[in-house]
C-alpha cells in the first residue's frame, strides 16, 4: 500500500490529498507500516554498517530529501548486501595512472574512432540461458536490442556468468577470436583464493581456477581486473577488460542528477562512509576523515601504506569554503551532511578506494559532470581500451590522502582547464555510459580490441600464473 502511495505521490498535483482517499484506518495502517520499515532500516544500518557502505549515501540523501514526508524513503538495495562476495568487482588494462598533467585543450578523449572496431569483430553475441534469466545483470537486454544470435557457432562472444566453475570447464572449446566472455565472474569463482600464500608462494593454486585461466578461449570482464588481489596494486590482471558495471543504473543516475551550475557550485566534494579497504588494502578514506576531522568520532591516527598508525597534527587542516569533504564510520557520525547528488555540482569529485578499488562514485561523478579525482591505486578504469582517461579525470596516488593540502594543489584551478575536461567527460559519458546498451556495446568493443592483441596483452594477466602452475 505504501508503495502505491509513493507512486501516487508523484502525480498528487492532480489528485485530492492522499489522506482523504485513504480514510482514517488506511492512514493509521500506513503510518504503522512506515514506522516498522523505518525501524527495520535503522536496525539493519546499525547491525551492518559496513555492508551498507556503498548504498548509504543514496539512502541518506533520500532520508534528507524526504525527511519532510510521511512516506518511507524508497529503498535502493544493492545486491552485494545479500551475497557473500568478499571482494568487489574491478577491471584493468595496460595503462598506468598518469601523474604528469595532460594537455588540456580540445583533446579527443577517445582512443579509437566510433566505427572502430567494426561490429563484425564483436557482434553478434550468444547469451547462455542462465545469464538470460539473470535480469539483474542486464546482459539479457542485448537480446532486446538485437545484438544476439541463437546459434553459438555464429557468435563472436559467448556470454557466461556466475559458475559453477565445473560447468564452465565442461563447455566445448571455442577459439581466442570467438571466446567465452565471463561477465563479473571473479568474485563468484572465488578468484580471491589465488591471492593466498598457498597459491602465490607455494604454487598450490586451485586446480580448477588454473584450468579455467589457462584456457585461451575464456575472457573476463570485471569492474576491477585486479579485484582478486586487493593487497597488490601491481598484481596480474584478469585476462580481459574492465566493464562499466550495471550498477549504478544509468536511468537512476539520470533521475537523481542535479543540473550543474555554471560555474559549478563547489570546487571539490566527497561525502561517504569510511570503508577501509578489505584486508587493510587501503586507508584513503580513513586518512582524509582523520586529517580533515570530518566526523564526531574521527580515527585516532592516520595510516601509512602498510597500515602503520601515524600521529595526527595538532590542528586539522581546514578546507577552503568551496571544498566539502565529509567522511564518517556511519551516517549518524558525520559532523555535516549535504544532499548527496547536489555535491556533484562541482568542478571535481573524489573517487576514493573503498572496500575495493572500484566504486559507484566514478559513474555518479561523471553523470553529475564533475571531473573524477581517482585515488584507487592499481585500478584499471572502465573501457580503458576506448577512453583516454587522463583527458577526463585525474588519477592520483593514494598516498596523497596523507596530505590533503598537496592533494588540493594537484587539481588545476584555471577555468579553461576545468571546462575542457568537463566537456570531454560529457562526451565520453554520453557516448559510452549513459544507457545500459551503450555500456554493454562499449564492453564488447573493448573486448574486441583486447582480443586483437591477446597474445601480447595476456602477458600481464593471470594466464601467466596459470601457465606457471601447470608446468611446475
Ligand atoms: C519541509 O519542506 C518545506 C518546503 O518543502 C520547508 O520549507 C520546510 O523547512 C521543511 N521542513 C523540514 C522539517 O524539513
Ligand atoms: C530486431 O530484429 C527483429 C527481427 O529481425 C525486428 O523485427 C525488430 O524490429 C528488431 N528490433 C530492433 C530494436 O532493431
Ligand atoms: C605484486 O604482483 C606482481 C605481479 O605478479 C609481482 O611481481 C610482485 O612481486 C607482487 N608484489 C608483492 C608485494 O607481492
Ligand atoms: C576536531 O573537531 C572538534 C570539533 O568537532 C574539535 O573540538 C577538535 O579540536 C578538532 N581536532 C583537531 C585535531 O583539529
């Protein structure tokens, strides 16, 4: 009933006030349900503060926006909350972050022309039945847009997902030119086990994973090609490409978008939860929280690269008025929070390593037209085969989280440079990320470019680990 109510609220301008149509009992019941839901959300938040990390900004903004409204906030629950995934998806390619300032004026942000690679190199595709049924992953939509074929022999890519690995191992052989494409498989196949000493030091790696990774007819797409090993930022990559994850959905981003002002309202923003990297892999957020003193219970010290506690200065660094950074261990501990999506009305937006290297923040920032300032060492950015990321973002070392002043100094202030980057990022987002079809076609184009050069590119991938394990 409350859901109906929320829907009806949208067109309430044309209707009598809701409480009239509900009657006194309906209203009472609805209030009751709202209260129960609110209680549930509260308990959930308190019990699982880390699990909520990724979603809480959204939740809290809705709470902020709707605090005035008796209806319960719409919930936007991320599937990871309900799975046992321990690491988050990521992706990768050959390119290292560039620290030297890139040329800034009128530079084409695309690495290849629109018509390259030609569609014969990446379409049509075949989607396995299990994946067709996974509406949440949105691969099946390729069918709706006519990119698919019913006969796997006619397909360039054969999409699979989610295991179990035994099933993959039994799939008939294809070729490196017409490979299987395993979408977002790394966590589900427990690739993380490869990062354990047993595999890396004692050459006792999971034989099934080794068998799969040594197959040249198997490619992967992920949100972080190094997601299997969060501790080593130069770890071997999954053989394949970084996709633009289906979450956050482009439609939802569009709906929440706050049209940026000219010039933008802020210079730099970030609001989110502390989220220390899994296995102590990153302390970027904790460091900024501590050094900027942004929460009611800031950490007692900052953390160095290997997790050692570093003393804090006597006085926290104070930010210029056009910079807003708010980080806390949980929503109720922020000193100040502002409506989440309005924060992307900014020249720059921080994209900080959270539990994993990748985060929703990148797409949120681009959708909001803020220039991403990415502190997530070792992350190969989405569709890196297609995009000159240095033309639309800044990738800076995580160690800058220990020196916020220096971090700010690294961001060009001049209006021309900012406007140039923002224009280019709008082009890139509009062409490759603003719909699920564009994201998937981008993935296919990137994968086609990767497989053109697979013999060279595979040298930096887990295939090397698999080959070594097979021969030893
Ligand atoms: C509720 O919203 C109105 C305008 O929409 C605003 O003036 C008022 O301050 C809000 N009240 C609260 C408690 O947020
Ligand atoms: C997809 O292909 C079918 C059959 O060829 C055609 O009827 C339909 O219009 C196509 N849809 C789109 C969106 O191109
Ligand atoms: C990280 O991975 C690379 C590539 O496999 C390897 O050469 C390097 O030794 C690893 N570093 C650590 C600290 O394990
Ligand atoms: C942090 O902020 C609190 C007020 O919220 C203040 O009392 C404290 O002195 C600040 N600490 C530092 C190190 O600046």
